[in-house]
C-alpha cells in the first residue's frame, strides 16, 4: 500500500503524503519520545522527520520497507536534537513517587494499565538508546535485524544494549516497587 502512495506523491499529488503521516505518526512519536524524553521535543522531531521524508522521498530506493526508512529518519533527527541540546541537564534516577492513589485518581486503573504506565515512566528515565531498543524490540516487535536496519547499529551492539536496558529497567521498577511497599508498610 505504501508503494501506491509513494508513486502518487512522486507524481505530484502532495496530499497523498497525508496517508503516511496518519499511518506512522503514533509509532514515530513513540520512537522520538524514547530518545528525547519530552513530548514537545518528540512532536518537533516527528514534524521535522515528516518534512524531511517528504522532501527526500525521491531518494527512497525501496530496498527496505518505507516504515524502516522513515523510522531511521525519526531516530536520526531525535539523536540530532539531543546532541544540539547538550547544555540541558538530564537526570536518571528512580521513578517519581505516585503512591498517593487519591491524588492521582488511579483507583480506577486496572493492573495491566498500571503496569503499562510504570513501564512507560521507566522508559522515560532510561538512556535514549536503551529506551529505543526496548521499545523497538518488545513494544513494536521488531527483530534484531530490523532494529539494525532502522538504527544502523550492529546486531551485537543491539544485543548488548538490550541486555543493559533489561537490567536497568528491572532495577528501576524494583526500586519503585520497593519504595511503594515501604510506603504501604508505614
């Protein structure tokens, strides 16, 4: 289906590019968010990436899927943004204390939603490469080879990053839940 819209855009139907923005905006945002850790910056990266993809569409050779090509643009733009904003202080630590269910009105959240929430909060805290690798592998269900194609990393590098990311994610979640248990035992 992507091929049809690529041809339309290349033949002058610029409105056909909306198909790609609708189809890939959520995953693109998720990937950008994994790297930049800020929703406004993630939207900025996504917008820049779509503009770049639109202007460079003629260079797309079709050797990979269009989504892979686009995700590579998103990831490159995200890393470029954080590289240019090195002066900002980024801290990594434990999750914020959300142990007051009344204040956050989380009593209506089921266990699966709660788990998803804490995993997403932990992904925000992890280093960008670790968060991105976990998101691509587990949430987007890409293979090691597909991640290599999207990111440009080697297979062995991806395996190392995933290994570290799993350890760090486990540690973050354990730290949070230990703090949560201590609050409940008071």
